């Protein structure tokens, strides 16, 4: 796996982002706007959960930074970038519009992307392989509430870490790696998605959903997960030669205002 923490080449053939969760207080919209305004690409894939309709059912939260994300995406579409929206479970309302184009943004349920080197990747959000979402929608909603509370605590922790000069730290990410059941869930999810790609005869799969950025080999195919813009601020990028890398955008960027823990 190749990771880039200080990107210098900002021109890419393709870029994939997922799990932005616009409309949710935990969304790192400021970092994403900075990222979108910095990079250029031929194709931008929005791999699900870009808008969090689940959260907005109970509360409307839409600050200016979330508007700026939408504007940055539409601006790219107007200037010639092919923008493809693959809805996830939090923005599943858009699945009713698959095959439609809005503002030069094409909505599809899933697709196969061919890299410059000829490798074929199945692109989909991934909630289709989440047994919790598919078999127990109520449990999924309860888990979403718990995750929201965890992120609120994380913002308080990181506020004081910044005051003390420490870098950003993800409590949710730490628990995912440490808690045995969570680690097993992530492993099972990746295996299920990789199996689907193998059965389809493609070289790899690109997905999101579980908020865990990763590139690894599973079942003879390349498993790529975009990560998210709530905890990790990550994206997958394809270079001109077809190489796919995992890019970590700097959460400590001075371009993003330091908010107090109560700001969200």
C-alpha cells in the first residue's frame, strides 16, 4: 500500500471520495473544500454518503462550509471534470434517480472504472455488504446515534490536544482497531466486497461505507476503501500511469479555522 501525507502532484486522472456526511456536525467540510480547490482530475467519483439525510431527518445542520463543498463539486463539473455520484445508505434517496444527470453530475448505482493501465475496478458504496444495514435497519440507526456521540467527544478531546500542540487523533478510529468485534467486522466487510469483485471478474473494488481507508490484496483482487471526511480526511487518487494511491489530507491545515468543541 502506498500512502501520501504531503501530496505534491495535484493533477490526477481520477479521484474517489466517500462518506463526507454533509449535514452532519462531524463533517470536516473545511478540509474537503481545501482539497477540492487544490486538486484537478479528469473524473471525480463521489462514492456514497456524501449527504447525510439520516441525520437531517431529526435536525437540519447546514453551515456555509457545506454549501462550499457542493459549489466546489459543481464548479469542477462545469469546468469539464466528469463527476459521478454513487449513492450510499445515508443518501439512498438518490438511488431512485440512478441514470439521471443533475448539474453535470451523473448518478449511478455502481459501475466499473478502467484505469490508464487497463485494470478494471468495481465502484460502489458497499452498504450492500453490511449485514447490520441490510438485516437490522433499527440497529443501524442506533449505531449511527452512538457514533455521533463518539465524534462529539472526539471534538472535545482534539480541541484540547490542539491547545497543547498535539496533532489530531481519532478516538473512533482507535476503537475500531482495538475492539475485537469492530476489527472482525471490518475484516468481514472487506472480504465480502472483495469476493463480489472476484466473482464479477474484475481486478479490484473501490468502496467506502466503513470509514476505514485501506488498500490491500484480498481474494486475488485489490480492495480499496476511500475512508471518509469525518475522521481521516482521505481520498483515493489515480495517477496518469494508472497507479492508485491512498492520500491523507492534512487535518492540521492552517487554512481551516480552529473551532472550539462547542462550534459543531
